[in-house]
C-alpha cells in the first residue's frame, strides 16, 4: 500500500467517475434496479478531489449528498448514464466506473401503471449497453478502472472481467460484504498482479485506490 498524499499529485487531471445504481423503469411507477448505495463511488470522487484532480461525477439515484465536485450529473437509467459518459469522456484522462449498472432494462416501458391480476407476470428484458466496455475499447481510451462485485470465485471472475474489458486495473470486492456498508475489503488486479487492501472504511480504501491509480497512470505516461 502507498501512503495517501492529499494535495497536487492529480492536479490538472480530469477524472470521470460513475457511481450508484441505475434504475430501469417497467411502468409509470415501478422499475428494476441494483443494490448500490453510491458510497464507494462518492468516496472515490472525494479522494481524487483531495489529490487535486478535476472531477466529473455521473451518478444514478442515491440517498447521499454528492461531494462538491467540478461537475455533477444526475442520471436514472443505464442509457442515460451511457449518454452522459459519452458526452464527457473525451475530456477525461482517467475513467473510474464504480456504478452498479443494471444489466437489463424492460424491452418496453408501459406508460400507465400495470394493474395487478391473479396470474404470473412476465416482463421481457433486453440487455443494456456495457458503458465501461464502450469506453475501454475506444481507439484512444482514457486510463480505465473497473469494479467487480462478486458473490463467489471473486478473484477468478474479477480477473476474467479485467481481460474481457481490457482494463489496466480492476477493483474486486465481495458483494455481500460491500453493499451498503461503510467498510469493504478490496483486491486490486493489474498487470503486476494483485494487491489486497484489507477491510477498512470506504473513504480510506478510496484514498489507497487513488494512490495506486496515480502510480500506475504516471508509470504509463513515462513510457
Ligand atoms: N459496467 C458498465 N456497464 C454495464 C455493466 C457494467 O459500465 N452495463 C461496469 C461496472 O461499472 C463495473 C464493471 O463494468 O466497473 C463490472 O461490472 P459487473 O456488473 O461486475 O460486470 P458485468 O460485465 O456486468 O458482468 P456480470 O454482472 O455478469 O458479473
Ligand atoms: Ca453486471
């Protein structure tokens, strides 16, 4: 672990962060979403701010008050989040995708409230775009950091995700430990291998993570 250093390490760097869940409407009053408080994404934005970066934070619906970032964009659905990311990404040196994006949305959104009937209800779902993958496979992508919350085979699943999405860094954590909690344990996977950040407050983890990102990013820029 590298000791946290507030100040100017990330001065002049534009960092784009997504946070929170997305909400996919089914009808006028209902929807499907992911269990995500937004705490980790907001902590990452805050830690990067402390290091002097300019932050654009794109957030799905949360109950948190956002940190005072340079630009805060509130979105609801994955498609809205994708459009917001696409509008901001050309400015970004680093993209940190912390959002728990819903993998599916309703194939069609009913305009009126669905009425309750005494039968099973089938809802057709269609896949959402993979926002991180859209960014990481751009011809000239920013430095991309992904998150993976897994319930089992944490390292194996996370390593596979890092490869698939072509990410220099992937942050893995156990969903059952992390969701909604103020603390988590993180495993950072990069080209050099794995680094464990033992259980601590999310803001502390975010500070260690940002130091790690700074170190990888500056090595890359030197080469
Ligand atoms: N992600 C994204 N857009 C999506 C789905 C995921 O940007 N539609 C990003 C998340 O923000 C995270 C990373 O991809 O940084 C991994 O998300 P995760 O849900 O763990 O991976 P998936 O590829 O969706 O695989 P699965 O849910 O099947 O485990
Ligand atoms: Ca997913």
